[in-house]
C-alpha cells in the first residue's frame, strides 16, 4: 500500500545536541573574536542576563546563540569543564 504520503515522507535524523551546542558556541565565539570583543565575557554576559545584545549579529551569531536553551548550554559547559 504505497500512498502519496509515504512517497513524500523523508527520514528524520536527530541532531546530536552536544555537537550542535559545540558548533554554535564555537561559531559565536569566533564571530565575537573577529569583531574585537572578548568572547568569554560576552557569552557569560549573555548567559547571565539572557540579553542577546551581548552577542554580535556578525555572521548570524545572535540568531545562532538564541537557538540554544540557556539551561542546556550551562549544563553542557559544566559537563565539558568537569570532563576535561
């Protein structure tokens, strides 16, 4: 039984949240560095305040960081710190 719906369905691949967080954070870090900001200070300011203006719009960095849940970001940062 081959319906039109089955023909249009694409497989879904789950995103590795650890990898995605790292990629986004690295991209945001690099964008901040290129624009002359202290990336660590700016990211900490964003995390503490949830004010996206701490993050530059350059290369879509602000949009990227807003895709992340702050709680998940903090958990990932603490986990990574403790594992390394």
